[in-house]
C-alpha cells in the first residue's frame, strides 16, 4: 500500500538530519586532511594570514577518523564537501559555494540560458519547492501540472529536500529527452512524463491593453534596462498613458540592471543605500540621462516571490512617489551578494552588504508593503484569474 505524503514528511526531517551530519563530516574531513587548511584558504581566494582560528580541535577529530573510519576517503570529494560545509556553517542561505557544474548552471540562469526544460517557474513556499506558475505552450502546462504543486521527485529521485536551484538543474536537460516529474497535490502523489523543450526566457517583454503598457520582468539581466528603454520609446507613438510594471515572481539578478531600469523614472538619484561591515557604506544612484517615464502613471505588481533587485526597484519608486505598489508583501531579501570566481570554474557567492531604500528603509526579512494589498491564490492562477492585474488596471 502506498504511503501517505504525511508519512514522507517525517522522512524529510530525517533526510535533513542525515544531510547535516554528512556535511559536517565532510567539513571536518576536508579541513583536516593532511593539515589541508593551510592550503585551503588560498584555494578559496583568501590569504592565510587573515585567519586567526585555531583549527587544532578539528585536527584531533580528523586524526581519530583517519585511523578508525572503515572506508576510503576520496580527497576531491572531501575538499568539495569542506567548501560547502564552510559556507553552510555561516547560517546564511545566500552565502554558498558552488562547484563547477552548479556555478555554470547559476551563471546560465542569470542570463536566462536555461536550456531545455518543461516550462515551470518554481519557488520555496511553506518549506517546500512549489510550482509558482507554468509557462504557456510548454510541456508542464500541457501535462496538467498546476501552481501550488510540491515538486517531490525528478525521475523517481526524491528531491524535495534539495534547494530550488538544485531541483531546477535536475529538471533541465537536452532537448527531446524525457523527464518524469512527481508532484504532491492535496496530499496525493501525481506523476507526469514529459519531453523537454527549448524554453524562450527573455528578461522583459511588453503587452498593450488600450493605452496601458504592461511590462513584465522575469529577472534583472544585463540587457533588461536596454529592453525596457526600447519599449518606453514606443509609448508616445502608441498613446500610452499608464505603465504596469509586473515584478511578480521576479527573484532579482544584477543590481546594475535595477539602476538602469530606475533611470527611466528618476535620473541620477539615490536608489539604494548599501551598508557593509567590510566595505563601508555607500549610495548607488540610478543611471543619468532622460527619465522618459518620470511623469508616467506607474503601477508596480509584487508578490511574495518578488525579491532582491525587484525590491530595490519597487522600494525606490515607492519612496519617490513615482509608482503605486499593488499585490502582496515582497520576499524581503535586503542583502547583496558578490560573486568570486575560484579555481576549476567554481564560484563563491557571498553576502557582503545589507541594502536600504532611498528613505533608509530596511527591506531584509520585512519586504516591501504594497500601497494596495490584493491577494492572488493558486486557484486564481490555475483558473487564469488575476485579481492583482485587474486592480492595477483599475487604478
């Protein structure tokens, strides 16, 4: 008899515990293998002279493991585990070490080079990675996968304890290959076999509804500001008198792209205050030039998956009184990460600063509160209803 999903949730806790134990063990092994740490910090890009930690207690633990552990120790696996364990020990979900493959996938995702997949946008909800929406004319929607579904297995491998990025990398693959996705819906498991297709994933696109331009941003890429600037040049000839900027489910991207975008509403004005322990405090301005949309009526749509650079834009335009924010409270990712290239194509993503809106409002863990709160349920999404967009159009 098939076990119920509630029983599997108990095993999830065990899986997490085992995963933590494995990570800690790898961390200990990696930091202590043949006094590895003296050469380990430079490998991460840091000088050894900056470390003042006494690692001898770990050497003691490793010495005992090395002489009693009944198994082989793969040095390369130990080192990779140590790097992941070192960053995980900080307790910051945004500071992570990525091995070569993960780093390549991450860089591709920043530029929308997602390869082939099934057309799912996913995000963390209530402790699980869930489907946020399915893209039109893509395999997931055709197969019947719905917003709100918990992603449980990929090709019969349990993945619900993995990060959203790790799950997404398993869903992607070569065009034409098959992938089996098992989801949990209302406590029951449902499986779908699909063929991967090439996903067209532009960072911004525009649609028109009479004299209203609806600009949707899926992420903040290096070309996002240029794309929206091109849309803005068309508005006058089309008689546009209102812009709806849809930032729902936009998890962010490059802060420089947010600066470019904000320059369309405010020219060379502070849009972000950064406060950092190691790099000091600084103020970032929007790009200078003609703010083509400075007098355009603007509504920004946000939800609980609006994060990072999206919150910079929403917060800045709200502070300057340039836009009305509609939807639900945003995610609350008010920290900045720097990317450091390491050896062998690996990558270190480090939280280096906290950021604040022009009015010195902290967004981290609190998010942007909309001027007008409008909910949109999974049932609304699956029924193709959009009360948030309806409210924006009515303003």
